[in-house]
């Protein structure tokens, strides 16, 4: 009996000792845990042998245990339109998950084909995949955290034609050096909703460095690859245009832009510091630049279809040019366009490329008298639209925000014209009015 009691005491002690040691084992079975900044898996009976810490996370690791530490990039987005990319591949790749931290201020995200539009419960993009780049619009300035692993692939493939360029490096990258191996394939790189341009054929570089968190439009004449370098000391670039002096102009940047190079011979006779602007027929300025270097470009902004007001040019609308120095006295300019470039007719085209080889003084600005007497009402409207102030034979074309024609009409009278758009989808539409060889555009909202 005594021996049995002694054995029982030893057994209980051994069991208690085992339990104490078991506290040093990660798990008694197995499993998987994924938190905000860490991914951890374990199996039965892995003893603790190492501890890692960093970024507010402490990980005690067992023998042969895999681990994955995540990083977070904070991307600051301004109010309105901008371009976005990341050097981090998100752990949660669904667009709804990536943009959840700013969803209350997010209006729309677009790539070259699809969109993520929370208000319309629409996601035709799907996931944020490797080397993703987007156009994004927010209702306020926000900071978006993107959490995951650093992008392992620094080779970005670019197809012929227009596309979006991500920045997969965590440091600024010299744009000229990045594209040097494929410069013969490159047409242009430009800001999304900005005025920066890298146009080698025109000796224009107002971008300088590609910045982490941003995305850019790029056009290639043929496909090619760019390789982002490892980060070292950032190169300071000098001589980039200073755009100070435009603060008094209320220009709304949009992702729809027409880029116009103004060649050195066109600037003869202009003083340094002269501001040249681009306006529509009603005198609204939708683009401007300061003459402060030999090679300059003018970014002209198109209309934003997500707003009710007209805040840029419509496709096919005539661009007029003026000197805006001082913003008090406007002087009209008649341009001569380089006929070898794709757009040389003086009309706004989304992603248009033009060059001005000369300017002459013009007697006026815009097309006088047209558009001032034409009225379109009610606006917004549930369907019926009245157009007054027409003058004889008039061609009217109505398109939706995607440029699809939804109605056309020809009026041979100067009487009131009423159009019924009640069968059209709610949203923003555009009315193009052509009469007496002149054209004007108006935006209407259907609800």
C-alpha cells in the first residue's frame, strides 16, 4: 500500500511537471492564425525556441515553424481625382477589403477597363492584383493603409497603347533612367489628374521622379518592360518647371486630359513668367501653364462625368488659347498646330497629343455670341428637356457619360425644342448643339 501511494504521488508530480512544460508549446493540436500584421501556422508539439518582435508584433516561434511578417504602406490621397498604386501586395485582395478603411470617402476607383463604385454596389475590377494601378476619386483627403507583403517582382510589363503605370519601389525613381532601356518604345508618361509630363520626343520632363503610392498614364508605341531599381540614395533633380503663379485659377484636375507641347519657336516674343491658358467657348479656363523653361507643355482637363457641373472640356469641343498673366486683361491667341501629331484640329480629345508651333494674336477669345442665348432647362430633369435660343437648322446629339449616343434630333426652327429623355438611364448626359458652323456643349443630369 505504501509503495502504491508513493507511485501515485510520483505520477501526479510528473503530470504536473508535464503540464508546466506544456505551457512552452505553441499548440497541443494544430491550426492557423491570421491577424492584422501577421500570418502564423503551427502543428502539434512545437517547442518554443525563438522570439521575434517588430512593428508592434511579438511572435514566439517553435521548431521549423513558418512565419510571415506583413508591412503597411500609407498612401495619402488628395480630395478629388488622383492615381494610386503600391509596393505592397495586399493580404486581403478584394477591392472592398482594400478600400474599406476609407470607404465613407471613396467615390470611385477605375482601371483601364473596370470600376469599383461603392455607391452603385458595382465591382467589375474584382481584386487588387500584382502591379495594379488605378484612377481614384475621393470626397476628402484621406490616408489609405495597404497591408501585406512587399511586391517581389520589380519588372513591370507595358503593352502597346495606353495603360496605367504602378510604382513598385518604396523610394522615388528617376523616370528618365527607368525608361532609358525602352525609350524608343515610349511615347509619353503623364500624371493622373495632374500636369506632370515626360515626353522624350518633345524634350519635356516635368515629372522628374515617379513617387511611391502614385500611378501614371503611359503610352507605348510597342510593348516593353521597365525594371524598378533597388532603393538607394534618392537623386535630387533640378530644373523641373515651377508652376507657382497659377493659384488664382480655379482649375479642377480630372483624369481626362489632352497634352499640348508648346514648342520653343511658338514662344518667341513671350516674356518668361507669361501664363498661357486654355478655355472653352464660354470662357471657362480648364488648363494653364507658366512659360518658365524652353520646353513646356499645357495640360488641358476634360469634364468629370461624376459631377453635375461642367468642370472640363467635352470630347470634340474647341479649345481657345489666351495669355492670362495677371488674370485681368486676356489676350487671345490663334495657334498653329503640328500636323504630324495625332490631334492637330484644335479640338479636345481624351488622351490627345498635340503640339503648337506658333501663335498669332487673335481679335477675340472663343466664339462670340454662340451659347450665350441658348438655354437648356430644367436641369436636373426627370426626362423632358427644353432648348430655347436655337437659330434655324440645328443638329442636336445627346450622349451618355461613356460617349454612347442615345438621341439625335435636327431642328429647322428657332422655336422652343422639347426632347423626351425619360427612357434613358439616370446619370449625367451631354448635349452637343451644332448650328451655323459652330458647336457648343452642355451637361444635363437625369434623375
